């Protein structure tokens, strides 16, 4: 269903993939998951809008504080 880019440790997903909703539910449980990913990708409509939703290597916490 998913595959890494040739030499990058990056995964590309989109809403038309079978199991996308279940995958996103799984990702939402990861510590540091960017739960603001959806607003970041919806505009402009019909454009390719990329964002990082989780980066294990960086240790960055995307969750808002508060």
C-alpha cells in the first residue's frame, strides 16, 4: 500500500489510498504526531500541498502546547 521514495526515508500517503482513514487513526496515536496536518494541506484546493505529519528521527513534537 505504501512505499518509501527511492533513497529517502519518507512515506507518501493520500486520501485515495485504500485504508487511508485507518492509517491516519493509527498515526494520531504517535507521540509528536502533527494533529494540525489537515488545515495545512487543504488550501489551495486541488493543489499538491505537502506537510510533515510525523518525524521520528527529528524528535520534533508537532502537537500544540496548551
